[in-house]
C-alpha cells in the first residue's frame, strides 16, 4: 500500500472537530483486495481444495465478507493515519468512521470525524476581582460540632407504654410496596429502622406514620419524586403496607468530663474543644478555598470562551458515574441497582462535567503560559503529607500510587493547585464576613 494516494478534503466542523473525507481510487482498492485474498488463500480451508490452492472465485464465495472487512480496515487505517500526521491533527480520541463498504469497480469513500484539543491563549486571568470569605470559628460553631459528636454517642432505648410515634423517634418497621397493584421486591423490607422526621424516605411517608403505635399496621400512599433514580418508579404512586414493630428513642449523653473519657487522645473537655476548633478551621479553610476556586473558574470561563471535545466530557461523565455507583454500593445499595441508577445519571452530569473539563484545561493552559511546573519534590511532599494523614509508610503510599497509575492524576492536581495559587496571588481579593444565618431545627420551616 505504500504507493497508494487518496483524495482528501478537510472540513472544519467546529473549533474542536474536523471531518476528513477520503476517496480511494478503485485501482488501489483492487490491489489491496488482491493482497488480502492472497493472504487468506494461504490458510483457507475449502472442501475439495488443498491449502493454498483455492481459486480466487471460490475464496470470494466463502471469505468475501471477511476479506472486505480487512481491506476496509487497512485502507482506513493507512489513509487516516497519513493525513492526520501530514496535517499535524492532534486527535484526542478515535475517529468516528462513516463508510458504505466496497463496490466492485468504484472508488472507496469514507469519512472520518475527529475531535481535537482546543487552541486557547488564556487572557484576563491576572487581576481578577475575587471575594474570599474570612475564617471565623465561633463558640456556637464549636457547640454545634460538640452536639454532632454527642449524637454519634447516643444510644437507642425501647419506648415502653402505649404512646404514639413522634418526630425523632426511631421506628422499626416491616413494609411492602405495590405499584399499580403489583408487589415489588425492591419496595419491601423487614426490620427496617427509620428515623421519623429525617426525610430519608419518600416525601410524605414519615409524616403519615406519626401517631402509629407499636404493633399497629397502616396503608400509606406516596408519590415518588419525578427525578427518582429508578425511572420505572419515578413520578408514580405507590401503596405501602406498613407494620410498626417497635419504637426507640435516642438517649444523649451529657457533655462533661466523664464524656471525654470516651476518647483516649483527650485529657479534658477543653482539649476536646481545642481539637474541634482546629478541625473546624481546617474544614472551613477547605470550603473557603473551594468557593474561591469556583468563583475563579466562573470568571475565567467568562473571560475565555472555548469548546472542549465531547470525548473529554464523556470521559469525565463516566468517572462521575463510577464515583456515584461506588458511593451507592458503599451505602448498601445492591450493585446491579447502583449500576442502573448511576447509568440514569448520565445526562444530568453533562453540564457539570463540561465545566470541570473546561476548568482543568484553562488552568493547564495558564500553567503553560506562566511556565508553572510540578517538580519531583512537589510530588514527594504531597505523598509525605498523605502518608502522615493516613498513618502509613511513605514508600508504601508511593508504591500504591505507582501501582495504580495514579501519579499523573496527582501531578495534574498539583499543577492545578499551583495555577490557582498563582491566579490568587495576582488577584484583587476582597475579604467578606461569613453569613451567620440562624440554623433551623428539625421540623422547622
């Protein structure tokens, strides 16, 4: 095929997509067919003929489809590769091929639609006006976190007597659900513990249980949300038959010096509060930095409009779907159900995925323009921090990153962080006070 030449037209479909239209002359197609049939003939097994002695017309009867598929693959691969290399087309994914097959005596036509990386010269990223929230840890914040810890150490106690179910009670229930009169196993459970008022069930379910007494059964009708993960149930009315087996209430411990004995690392309640303040500071700083990053991205994308290849967006969506599936499985959802739900999230992830891809790309391009690089020391420092955080040996953490091919991802994260730090350093930062809104208690509207 070395002397084959195809006619080609290159069409710019968009800034990130090109369409390559090829016309391979019949003479060249015929040469390739001859070559492929010659190879096929060496190993072909046809009754009545010795290997290597099968006539061409007989081969065409038995191996036509196989031979033409190979010829088409060879022609596309050769001519596409040559044109991409000659025209310095930086494809970011495999091309989408459109071809109608081989017709004897006719030139072979095919189109290859290919996506390329955008060409962006970042602008207006120096001197951005950004608002950054001031870190402010109050006594109320510390008390709120203390209460969260207290909740974690609560115990559940069976409610004696004949009182009805109230908010914040834990109900142990059996339930069966029917959709259009048909029982569904995914809508049934035994000995299920449900915190009343938590909003963890379908809207309206917990409210209709209020006042139920131990041993009582009740039919509850609810309508599933339109955006519910299982599309066959979303927006549908379901009838649940519920039996309340027992009621438990939460008993909270007193937060005092005795309570501190639950933790080996604290000598006193004051030590616990100091550690809480430190933790709140770290969490608060991380949130502030995340908010700043989001504001930065908004402004950068406003100042730099560009497209990104759909292949990049699809890859990001796939990663988000895998993460969602993993979280659902970890939370107890069956793997097949988690796969179904995560698959249905695909379209909903599109806008977020496109924004993430654009953000990653613009930060990378700014880093290139400003000669920002990630050094081996940067990687070592980050791995050291991770090893200390998870109380592991540095070499073990390093080997884990190498074994799981996570080094490049780590370098990408470090490069983005360096680019963000550069933009922040050059920005006009306005410090803003945290909006201390009154927190609502359970049941408040």
